[in-house]
C-alpha cells in the first residue's frame, strides 16, 4: 500500500538511527543522553554511539 510506504519513510526520516547515518553521534554518561558540556567533568567516562559502532571516551577538557 502506498500510504503505508509513505508512513514508513516518514518514520525512518525521524529515526535516531537515521540521524546517526547522516554523520551525527549520540553521547551518554551514566546511561543518560548528554545535551550540554556542563553536564560533565574532566575524567568522566562517556559512551558515544556512531552509525557503525560505539566508543568509550575519557573527558580530558571541557570546552564551552
């Protein structure tokens, strides 16, 4: 059905995974998504999810 395909495309366009496919990353600390650098301190460990894979990072410096 054309309507179903249209809705599926619209849903995929706003999917967090589709956003990662466009080159963005999602960072979290203690299982909470990060929105501001002020939520962190030097030496905090953060988790970064990419389109293909995930990395663990150690905060060295906070830049405003």
